C-alpha cells in the first residue's frame, strides 16, 4: 500500500488527523524511564517511545520520528530508531522527519530510508531545487514533504523576501507542485498563526500539508483547521503537543483532542457553501472496512428505495446511482482509492471504462495509477474516425476493465468482447458493487475474473447495523441476492 492510501486509511479508521512525533529527547522522558549510562538511557527511551505508540496507535493517522534526535546518540541511537520503527503498527504511515538537504547524499539516503528502514515518507529541505528531491521520487508508493515555511521568527527575513505580498515560501510551494504528484509530494508548513497555512493551502489546494508549531499560546483549533483543511475536509496532518508525551494521561489527552478536531471539522463542513464534507456519526463495534463509504453513499442519496427498472430489464425495490459521486470530490476520492486497492494487485497494461457510468471512474483511476486509459464505444458513429475503441493501444496488451455495478454482467461482457475483437486481452473486471446471485461465476465461465470493492449484502448489513435502514428495507436487499 502506498503512502497516500495508507494515510487515508488511517485517517478514516481512527477518525484522526493527528500525528505523534517520536523524538527520544531525554529532557522530556518521564522519570520512570530515566536510567544512567548511554546504553541504559537508550533502553529507557525505547521503553518510553514504545509506551507512547501503544497509547496512541488507535488515535492517530501517522508517526513522525525526528532523525536528528536518534543520530545524536550515535550507533545506539540508530539502533533505537530501528526498534521504534519496528514497534509502529504496519497500517500506520511513518514520516521520517529528516529535513535532508544535502544534494550529494540524496540518492544513498533515499535508498536507506525507503528500502532499508522502510519508512513511508520523509521530510526534505528543498533549497537545492528539484535535483534534491528527484532521488526520493523514484520509489513507488513513497512520498516526500518539502519544507516550505517555518515558524521560527528569525526566518522572516528569508521567507518573506522580496515582499509580504509575494514571499519566497509561496514561490517554494508553487515550484514544488511541479516536481511530483499530490500522492508523491506534500508540504511541511510551520505556522504559529493560521496565515501561512491559509496561503499555502490556497496555493496548493490538492496537497497534503504537514503542519508544525501550531500549538502556540492561545491557539485557535477551528482557525487552524479552517486554514489548513482541503475542500474534501482532510489532507492536513497536525502533531499533538510534544510536551504531552511525558504525561501518563497521554491517551486521554490525545483522544480528547481528536474528538475536538472531529467536532470542529463537522462545524466547518456545515458552514461550507462550496463542497459539502461528510463525517461519520456512529462507531460500530464490528466495522466493515468500507463502512464510512457505504454510509456516505446512503447519506448523499446514492441509494434510493422504490421500484426501479435496471439496465438488465429486472425490476429492483431499490436503486444505487453512482453517477452523482463525480460532484462530490470527497467520496469520489475514496471510491477511486477503493478501486485502486484491488487494481494494485493485478497485472495489466491499460484501464478500460464501460460507457457511460464508469468513464469518470476509469479516468480518475488512470490519473491515480499513472496508467493509460481506453474505452469501447457504446455505438460506432457513422462519421469521424468510426473507431470501436477510443484511445491508443497495441494488440496483445492486457486490459483491466472497470465498471460501476455488476448485476447481470451483460454490459461489461459486451464491452470486454469489443476490446478482445481488436486483439486486446481481458482477464480482470473490477466493479464497485457486486449484486451477487452468481454473476461472478457466470463471468468466470466466460474466462473473466471479477473483483468487487463491495457486495450488496455488505452494503445492506452495514446500513442496517448503523440504523440507516429498517428491517423491511434490509429484507428488500436480501431478497434480491437470494
């Protein structure tokens, strides 16, 4: 799983935008871990940081160890770093706060942190330009955060040169956006006041921002979130106050801050006049991995009840309309990543969408996965190029077909057969919802392997458990699948 997917999954699972700085600072270590001697000291630091991880693992979206603290202890410190990295749960991303800035050692350093230490992202000082960052961008699934703004008062003379209206740090933001995709490259912004966050977000609306130094005296959490959140209500990582790490009430304080941030995000979403942001309002003991996605589909009206004739000709007592998701960037983003979690394990040369419902999804996946897209026409026009397949391809290439809902399998097989008629190979078909009733087995008999993000039974069970639908509506779903 790449950094972006892992971060988004941790944000959704723990309902948190918080990260923890795992810094082995002896001055902050609780006395109960404090022992003398360099080796015993690193043992105490290890036990302390392991306790911090255990207390916060279900409350944060990332961990951020600062490399300089570990380097200060020499070889025992680097051994401590590896022990701390090993203790972090595999499903929570690690951002190594290195502020690496040496051009000559970038290649070997990138290899160390990404292949040996297996961290998910690293912070860089990008003053040397794109050449400084490029060696880190060649590792698939990894990410970098470039330092654009610091809260250090003495940096004002540099950061706001040549003027407050056109400061250097915003030039850094704008140039850095050209170095990598939003999944590869984020921004680190130190901001004791919300202004720098506001301006960085305006200049880079699609980037993840790693905020720093936000907990100044009289900090206003709502203003920080309003300044740093993207239009989808996320793409912002905020550290917990560092002095909390020595508190025995660390878990309680972190949970209270997480809940306060969640409430503030909901209030911001309610006051937004542009793009509505959805946040969950329940916590089920037994969670389906895509629980929030299912609930959000229902809440924005994609699941309707009544007598609806499907494209296959069958009449269902409900209708799932996924065409409206393109107008909701937050849920569209989640759906694309849900598809991508399946596609990442398949082998193919190009993606093909089935007209017309899945074409936006296929286009989004092509951008997300950096994979070329084609599509079979629903009908061949009598004018123009009269092409059956739109887009560039070579006979013999393997195509992954993407569709929205699998009911009878008729439309997706028709599209797949058109692709195969031009010499392309089709093995895998990926859909968002499978209506079951043995359609996957039918496709398999024709040589296709079908994959689905969700089944209709999973959708029904989650909605029923969450109280979104009553017993009668739940039964309507089950009757269709029986």
